[in-house]
C-alpha cells in the first residue's frame, strides 16, 4: 500500500484541523503553509473533504475550515479508502475491489498478503483523527527502530 499525495495531504490537513480548529476556523493559506502543500492543491482537497461532510467552511475575513465531525469519529481507514480506494496490495485479497487471479488456489503468497491487508485495515480503522492529533498512536508493539523515533528517518 502506498498513499497518494492527495491522501497524504488530506490526512495532514484533517489532523491540523483536529488540533487547531476548536479555537477558530483555519484559513486555507495557513493549512497549506502548515502542511507544506501547494495552496491550489489544498483548495481542491478541502472541497473534496467538504463534499464528504468531514469539514465545513466559514466565509469571511476570519473564515476558513473546521472539522464538521468529531475527530473521534473519523479514521485513517475511512480517509485512505476515500482517496486511494483499496488497502490491498493485490486485487485477489481486496474486499472492496476483488479481482480474480488464475493462481488463487495455488498461490503461495496470497495468504500472507491477505493477512497484511487485514492487519493494515484493522490498524487504520482503529486509528482516529483524535488519536493522531494528540499523538496517542503506537506502532504494533512499539517496536520502532531507533532511527524512526521522533520522526527522524521517516
């Protein structure tokens, strides 16, 4: 699984809103700068998020975007599926976009890829924006290599 730039940027924006929009709406310019995203691309993403009902906009000088749903109710799984479609590495293990394969009955690695898809889906579906915004997320078993701690090497 690989996140598209659009999905990556949408996650960044939503996490920012989960952190900051309780105070007041966040202007599009601030969202773009804070997340290192081109402003035009951020505008397209925010319109998409608004169509999903995940954010709302406030017009005017003090306007901007804010979450339209509680950050506890939105998960990484929902967001990734919306922007990138599937979580499966190959079509024959996808639950949403299953694609048959002539080697399914004999494939020696299909079961592993199904397990990867299932573990990935479970983790993403349990990880809310609230957890991401507060930093309360942990990798499986917290077994991160030292070079990844604090974001280094990621």
